[in-house]
């Protein structure tokens, strides 16, 4: 999710900047030229949301299972 969010940030804000400061555009977003810069801002904002959600999920890793004690591995005593 983090990689996809970063890609959307790059494509969204990059396409917005390209449409404002040059005559070029990313090939994948060429169809959206008339909708710039609003679409670029929207795609970039969606990328930020996905990036933050991905980082939050990585921070919430489940707790590691408890390590069994050495006593659990010792052979059982026969009466």
C-alpha cells in the first residue's frame, strides 16, 4: 500500500506540475489533460492517504508470540 501510495503521489502531483509548467504530460494520464490541475491534486491527495494508512498499518504489527520457556523443552520425569 505504501508503494502504491507513493506512485499515486508522484503521478498526481507530477502531472499537475507538468501541466502547469510545461507542455508535457505523463502518458498514463494524457487522457486527463483537460481536468488538470484538479485531477492531479486529487490523485496526489489519494496517494498521501494511502501512504499514511500503509505506514500506520506497518506500525501496528501484532505482538510476537511469547517464547516458550526452557522448562517446556525439558524431558518429562517418569515416576
